[in-house]
């Protein structure tokens, strides 16, 4: 009897990218609802129509006494008798950090799902990156890529992942500054307390987080029967169950309780929590994420979409 | 039989091997292998699934291991025997068994019996009659008979502690066979040749058997002890062995008469050597208790050597005509005897010089030997007891000398009649040259000692020639005059050296032969002394067996058919059936008879000496051995291995459970640590109560004074020595510590170079024990400075002494003090630091008395020689301490008489000189030679 679940090879970046493009094409451009930004963003990455800190030229204005001499634009001032100060337009693109869990447990794929959890997570992440880049947001991946604002951010993210594949859990997040959005995609199979211990410091720094839990149908439904030896792909621990079907119900309850705990705790932080099953369409999760990022209220019940 | 080198005792069991495939199938038939599933949310599952199960499928190699285990057990039960015995008995005639049951067969007697029984079984199978004979038996019944009769004879025989008498056994066989040609003749030999002309095998060949088998066991390992002798520091043991091929190191042990092991030694054979000498090192007192020597690894009669009284240490009493002069030891007549016999005997000397008292006293101490050096006449009443003692077995050794030469000729304690006066050889009025010694005659104890070439005899006493003089002479000069003569009286003897015991008449006492000669005479004497030999007349007759040695080297009281040992007729008995080895005599005194005579060797039997082909075989059970234990052991090992593997596979030792693993590891480490832990160095606490004080005294030089018990005197002494210490510290490099008041009756004195003793008539008189402590202190190099503190009491004045002087005389009366003199003008004391001409204290004018210097011309040794010429005693009356005494400000406490500060200064200088003299000895005295040395150097 062939095993139900298996560990598959990591998904190649290019393949994930192609699939992500397909998914992303279905989704309208994502407008990130940025509550913390004073003005409402109308067209994504456009400037704020006012002077400020930015890259693009906004206006020259006459130099006022008392201002720092270093701010004088001498090239413009040389044209006539006045001195001018160059001002730039305030551009405030929102930064969104995407992070997929690439630990060994994510490589799991059962017979009931077309792809592995890791594959689905990558697709989700890249599709999000594609959508958000289209909207002019800054896309980053902690430990892999610094935030960039580029139309081809998804490609760059895919390339960066190929060169620096993520392996373990959440990497160093010190570079993530406040007022950013964090999208965490993984299976979060650790006990809820451990997960929250990792995430709570991020929330305390003012980050807005969106957690997407990817799970395989076999993990939820526990379709095993008979004498079965279960092996944890991460620790290598083994458990042998003489009659696996006998514990199916207990397992399902425990599994659902774990997810509910995690969702509750995240919502307490003000984060959003989305569950996604790999035998469902990736677009489902993408739409849900899109809505969360756009600030639309989640329609779904606690526990995420099915 | 089969061509295989092994056979199975129960081959039917081997059919069980057919079951192995079934076992294999059963082993594979385990619970189904669980479906292996990767399951990431294992932790969730683990919270649900509490109980664990282990994988039950064993890998193929584990199954193979278990199969091998089963196969090993089956094979072991089938009892494979490697090298099984085969039966190829010749049926041409009766089988003849000749079996050695001599001493060396006791080691493997069981196997010899088994071999013989196997041969008897073979003969029974082929229905041939059996003739059986044993070589160490008294009577032989070799008539060919049935197997049952042969077995009966075989079981009745045990190894005997004897050497085999094969010739008689073969004769008995020849008589029993009466010309019948035997079929197989098997000779179960102990592997030893009886002597160099051993004809055993050719005699067997003469019986003309169809087949001659020589069956030898591992009698090759036979080792025998053939001799033991007491040397200066150890018991030398001679051993011989049969197998001379390789090196061997055998452990020897010595047991006392109750069988306790009291000393151990070893004997080492080098390859190719059949005889070696080992030693058992033990103190003499302990060697006296040796009753027998054994080789640890063997228990045969040959490897046991019995010791008798001949090995006991003798008690030797020394008597000299003139009192021992401690100052001239080399001229003392007993000095060389003392040195020669010290390692071999207990020496006792009388406390009294009066012979009428000392001789009974010595006889009471029951010596084996009395040595009299140059005693002319004994007190008349002592002759009778001495003669009685000699008659009872005592040995009297006398040395000649001027007194003996002058003694009357009818002395009963002289072995020969002596001529009056001595004979001088090589003197001014003699033409004769000093005589060397002749070869020692073969009779007497000196036989075998090489002739000493370096001994010249210049004077001797001469014996009147008598017919039996030659046979009573143990040593003589080159011209034939006797040097050592002897007379036997009953069981005792008188030995006379015709020279002196010191080196004045001859060089004999200073040659090495003197030691050997004395040692042999002493060894000859009876150990228990004369009184133990009260039964001496009986001892001269045949000695009944007292304890006999069994074949396994154990002494038994069962004497069996042993006969008394007749030493009178046969002074060098050998063991035979009538006289097996053992102790002969009675509890009071016995003689040991050992299996092998002194110096015997054992040699292997040479089959080439027979004129017939000899088939050599080993004993049953030697080559044929069962592989059963080995197989069982192998199976057990595999079981252990299997258990370990199962433990590993269950994860009991895996690192997946670090805590269990750590615990297991800790237990293992603790166990191994318990086994191999280097035990912490534990030292006995040897500190003594006063160690701190002792170390303090040793660190710095302290001046010391005797506490008289009178406070004023002791205070002045203490302050005086403190003042002197201060002065010495200031003036010289010597920095003494605080002065110490000593209680001479109990304090340790040896730390102090000098002790100041203010003599006070009113203080209690020291006891005799205290005086002897002072005496010992002075002998060991210390110096006592007596101060009578009274200038008017000269020692040499006309008998009118002060009270202190009287007390000093009383003290000195008990001390062994040398002659005294006032310090001479050129004595070291006058120049050891300051140049002084007088030695004042508080008073001036009293003399400082010191030991009189020995006259160089008489060259004799003085007691102070050991102390580098420093006088052990100084006596003054000038009250040094009074002059030295200062208070804590350094102000003198007492005025000098007359009041003269220069005199006080001289008193201090005197103190410095005395201290320097104490500490440097005659170093300054050597300076007087400086001009002569410089002159010799050509400066």
C-alpha cells in the first residue's frame, strides 16, 4: 500500500512564478489599505501631491532666510539672481513583507492534493507579489530580498529565492520597520504558544500581519488506517499506531482546536488569519488575502475559507 | 574412523539442523511492518496517541545472527570431539602396560589412568590379555590377566613420591610374560630418564613386542627442587626441570611448619638450561621459620623441598680473654668473628667480663656454638658445665693466642694436646718463612673450599703429634702442621684454630675464607643448642619416620610401610620405597629426606636409545578435546550481541533520547570509573605531636641551657644565652634563634650543638637515666658546657671543692668522659673567631677544661673523632651566663668581678669562639697547615 503522504522536492522558482502569474491574472490590482498613512491612497504608488521626502522633483521655491544653505540648488540659482531650494514630492509607497515557510514539513503532499504545501505557499506568495507590485507597493522578503518597488518584483523575488532558498522558520525580522504589512504563509504546526511567542514581538512593533495557514487535506482529515508508523519530517520522531483509524476522531478534534487557538490568538493581535487547503484553488486564498490587504472586512467565519 | 578431524558424540542431534529453515521462517513471521507515513503534524498526533510501539521487523542480518546462534547450540549439544582417539591395538599377543607412577605423574594422574583404561578397553574389545606393571611399586604382579583384573590393579595404584624403579618392573614383566611375545607394549612414562645410563627402552625392546608405544603426558613440565642453602641475605634454592626449551619463571614460596606461606621468591630458567638457582629473600629471623619450600604452580613431591634444623640460624656465644676495647676494635679478638658471623648467626656476648659469671649465663641462653678467643684457662668450676654442654651437642670453637699458648697442656677443652708456647715463623730468630695453607682435606666441613692463596700464618700453637691427628685435622699448613683441629665428644665437638682470632698471628681472619670456614662450622652445629639434643644418643640410632611427603607434596603423619632412616650406616640416604621422602626423627629434632639428592638433575627419556621403532603418543584427553564448551560460549556471545543490538534498535542507547542516553552513559561511566578509577593518593598521617616544635628547632640554630629547676639560675641562663645570641647575631653570620631551656630528662637534645649546664648544688641531682641521656648526647656529637660558676673551685685543686664542684663531680662520675685538660695555647678555641688567650666570664682566672687531645703517636681512636675533633665536654667555673646576661634593653644584669667592661667583652668573645668551635669543628685548626701547604705549592 502506497503511503498517502510524501515529501516532495521543493518547487522550482520559475514554475511557481508561472503559476503565480496565472493566479495573479485573475485577481484585480491590489490596493493596499494603509490605515496608518494619513491620506488615502488613490492610485497606488503615486506621490502624495505635496512636498516631502521623495525621489522625484516637486518644485523650486525661493530660498527663505534662516534655511540651511545646504538646501540651496545652486544649479537653478545660477540661472538668475534669486536663490532657489529644490523640493521633492513626498512619495510614500507601502512596504509589504512576504515570507513563506519552507521547512521540511512544508514539502508534504498527500494523494488528496495536487501540489505540496510548499508549492502552494510559493505560488501564493509570488502571486501576491505580482499583484502588489502591479499596484506599486514595495515588496520584500525577510532574509532574502530587501524591499523593492518594481514592476517585476515577483520575478526578482523568485530569483532571489532561488539563490537564497529559505529553509527554517521565521528569519531575523529586525529590518522590518513599523507601518509595514507582513504576510506569513506556512503550516504553523508548532503549538500555538510557540507560534505566538514568535509573532507577538512583531505585532508589538506595530506591524500588521496576515497569516495564511496552508494545510494538506490528509493532515486535516486523517485518512490513515491500520498499523501505521508516522514520522515527523522535521525531527525524525516516529510514532507507531496499531490502529490508526481508531484515533481519527480524536485527532481531528485536536487538529481543529489547534487551528482555532491560533486564529483566536492572532485576531487578538489584530492580525488576520486565513486557512488554505491545498486541494482547493490557490485563487481562493489569494482573493481572501487581497481583501484583507485592501482593508475589506473578511466575510469568512473564524477558521478561514474552505 | 572418519577422515574428519572431529567426531560427534551424539550425531543424531544434528538432524535438528534441518529445523533451521523453519526457525528462519518463524523469525521472519513477525508482526506486519507498519505503513510508514510522513506526517508533519506529528506533535498533534502525539498528543492524541499516548502509547508507543516499536518496529517489530528485524533486519536480515539479525535473523542470520539468531540462526547462527541456534546452529551453534545444536552443534554444541551434538558434542563434537576434535581429534578422537582411535583403536589400533596389535592383536599379536598380550597387551603389556608399563605405567610410571612416580612423583611427577601426580600432576596428571587422572589422565594417565584414563589413557590406561582406554587401552584396557581396546584390549578388552580385541580380547587380548593384559599384563600391567607399575614402576614405583614395591611388588609387581605382571601376570597377563583379564581386563577387569587390570582395571582393579589400575585403580589400586596411586602416584608415589618416589623415583621410578623401571628395571625391576621390567624384570617382573619379563618373568610374567615368560617368553610370550607381547603384542602392544605401551609405556606410560613420566618422561624422565632415571640416570645417564638408562636402559629402560632398550630393555623394553628386548621383550620384543609387536609394537612399542611410548605415551608421555605433559610431564615435560616437571620441575623439582634439589637444594636450598642459606646465604647472607636470602635462601638460595636450586631447581631442575625436564623441559629445557623455553624460558620459565617459577614462583617459589616458603612455608612455616604450620603450612602458612611466609615468604616468596622466584627461580628463572633461561632457554636450554635445566638447572637454575632462585632466591627467596627474607630476614633471617623469618628464614628460621621456613619448614619447606614449594613451587607454586606444581604440587608434587619433587617440587617440595623439606628443611630441617640444618637450616636454622644458630645462636653463637662469643667470649674473649681480654675485655673488648671500644677504642681499638681492629685489635679486639672478637672483631673479625663478629663481622664474619653477623649475617649467619645470632651473636650473644656476656654482659660480665668475669668468666665465672658469664659462662653459666651464656650456657643458660642455650647457644649452639661458643667461640672462645684466646682464653687460656677457664675458672675451675665452669669446666664441668661446659663439658656437659659439649657432650650434649654443643660446639666449642677456640682460637689460640698468647694466653692459650701459655696455658697448661692438660686442658680438657682443647681437641689436641698442645705444646707449650707458640711457634713463630719468619721471625728475626727463625729461618722458617711464614706458611701458606695447604689444600683442605676432603674430610671435614671445609672440603670443597678452594685453597686460599693470600693467607700466611706467622705464628701458631703446635699440636703434639698423635696417631689420630691427621683425621682430626680439618685444615693444615703447607708444611703439614695442623691449623684447625677437632675433637668430637659424644654429639658435640671442640674445634681449635691454632691461630689468633685477630690478624696478629696470621692473615686468616682478614681473608674471605675465614667467613666461609666459620660459617660451615656453625652450620655443622646443632640448631636447637645442647639441651634440645638431650635425646642425642637416640638420634644417633635409626630415625623413625615422623612426617612423610605425599605424592602431591603434602606432609602426612601416615607413615605406612616406611622404615626408620639409619643415618649411622648410611650418612647420605637416598629415597626408595623403604625410605620415602619426608621428615625422620621426632618432633624435637628431625632430619629431612628430600626426593632428589642435592644437585640432581632430571633429563628427558630418549626414545632413540631403543633398538625398535617407538611410536610416541599423548595421553587421552590431551589431543582429543570437546568443542562443546567453545560452541556454547560462542552461542552465548552471540546472544549477548543480539541483546545489545535489540537494545540499540529499540533506541535505549540512541541519542534520540538524550536523557536516557545520558543516564545510561553516566551509569556506564560510573561503572568503568569504579573499575578503573585511579585511587586517590592516600598517605598515612605520620605527624607526631611535637612536629612543629621539632621543625622550628631544626630551622634555626638555637642555644640551649639545662633547666636546673631553680628560677634564679634558669633566668640568668636564659638572659645570658639571649645576650650571647644577640652578640653573635651582631658580630657573625650566625643568627641563632631564641635560647631554649631544655629538660634533659625528657626533651630531645640532638637539635642543639651545645648545651649550657649551670651546675647548682642546690638543684636536684639528675637521675641515672638522665645522665645516660646526656652521655648519649655527648657520644652522638653534642657538647655540654658545664659551668660551676665558682672561679675558686678548680678541678685539680687540692681536694677542696666547692659545693657546685662536688655536684659536678657527682654528675661526671656517671658519665663516660674522656681525659680532660685546660685549653692549650694553640687550641682551636683560642682562634676560632677572636684571638683569645683566656676565657673569662663573670669571673676571671678559672680554667676552661676540654677533652685532652689524643696523642698522635699512639694513633688510637677517640670518641670525639666522630665529632670532627670537637670536645664533647667543656667545664668552666667562670660563670659565662652571668657575664652574658643582659636585660631587654641590652644592659648587663650582673657586674663582672672585678668590674671591668673589657672583661665582659672578652666573655662575649669567648662565647663567640665556643659557638664557632662548635659549628666549624677543626676547620680553624687546619689553618695551622696553611704555611706548609703554601710552601708545598711553591708559593
